C-alpha cells in the first residue's frame, strides 16, 4: 500500500514538474485567426496577441464594428486582416479562411470565440433558438476547424482554442439553448484533442464563468426581459463573482501556451464544476430550486427578443458600472441590432 502511494505521488509530481518546465508556445510571429474577434472577449484576446507580436485575422457580421476593431488593433503595430463573415455560413467561413491565409500566411492558431447569448424561460424558447445556438456554438467552430486542420496536419503543428462556457458543463436555468450549444462544443473539443494530438495539434477547451466583457448590452432576452436582464447583468458585474476580461484573456492564452486540455475560469465556476461532479443530484435540485424561487416567470414579451441595452429599467446603472466600462472599452456599445431575419426574432 505504501509503495503504491509513493509511486502515485512520484508520478503526479513528475507530471506536474513536466508541465511546469516544458517550453511554452510563443505567439510572436504566429498567425492567429479569431472568430468574433471584433468586440468583447474576442477583441481583448486580439489585443493581447497583438502585443505579443502575432499576426491577426478577425471576422464579424457587422462591418462598422469590424472597422472599429481593425483601427483599434492596428495601433499595436501588427498586421491585421478583418473580414465580414457570418460564421454559421460554411461557404463564408471557407472564404474568410482562404483570404486570411492568403494575406497572413498559414494559420498557426485558431480561436473559436464567436457566440450569442439568449436568455429566458424554457416556455418562451422555440426550436429556432436551439438551432441558432447549435449553429453558432457547434457548427461554426466545426466549419473553421475543418478548414484549418488539413494544413495543420501537413505542418505537424497547430493550436485550436474553443471558447465554451461554464454553461457547457452545467445547464443553467433560463440559458437552455445556450447550454445545449456549449455542451456540444465541449464534447467536440474534448474528442478532437484526443484524435489530433498525434499530428502535433493541441486543442484547448475553455469554460469561463461570468466575465465583465460588456456582453450584457448585446445579450438577447425573452419573456420578462427587464427581469431577465437584471439577474444576468448583476451576476456579470459583481467583482469576485465575475472575472475581468483582461484577466480572462491572459488565462486563456496561458492555457493555450501550456497546451492545457481544459481551462475552467473563475473560482465560482471551478467550484460549480467540482460540485456537479461530486454531488450531481444535489446540484440538480439546487438549480431547480433557484429556477422555481428566484428566476422570472414566463410572460412579458413572450418569445420576442430585446437586447440588454433595451432592458435596463429595473437595475440601477451604478450596479453595472464595471461591466458598462468594459462595454465601452471593448467595442460593445455600437453593435448593430439583431437582424429581423435571425431565427427566433419574431
């Protein structure tokens, strides 16, 4: 028994020492492609990479947002390619990657960051909400990954970072379509890592908890949208409960540089994931209690959608000061309205 414990301790210690001293990936001179890189977390990641000397390719559906991000990033002296692209359209993704490769060279790092947050009770969600989440959070990362894998395999090197969410580990009430999409991404990312590591490709799955990126203004709310916004924005704004965007970006890039399989960001998120693994029935009952007692009931605008910026009547502005500042800093203030053609917008 003692011998087994000793060997186990030596094995764990050796592994930790290997992780501590193995060379870190250097982003300098590398071509990094970021979906959703024009605002929020994606833009903050792009800034950190620009300071590291990486060449950047970013995309967005909003051309005005893209122009502002391009001007922001070129101030760091790096080469930036900014392309208008809907990442849920495979043909557009193929064009985006081809142009990025032509202008910036082979893609060394892919960061699948684009996402959409739609909040509301299950009663107000429709099939289109689940379809949109899966398109954005699973199919879009799959499209970009399939475009870059052949060249990464041929070169026997590459890094892929999939920005999932704590919602891809624990299904949070009133975020059901979002969780469905993020759970799919976590499964894809985990499985992909195991299959492509033999080609010299490292895949890192990132599951952040709440972050102060400014996304509360552009998140989409259904039902009693003012009440839904209030709980969502409050959680995103509290220091200690949420993480600053710069801190999150640093941790994500450090995890990529180390070649980590997974990074769960934030103590509340780490605690929740651990609790779900050890006490799944307790966590399920606790979430059901929260949904029944604290979350808004169906009603209001029903299945229609309002942006966070249009749902601020119940929460005093001073409460969201920190995340409002993040919105101003991270190009979230002037995002275009939801196009009427988007699924679930009627």
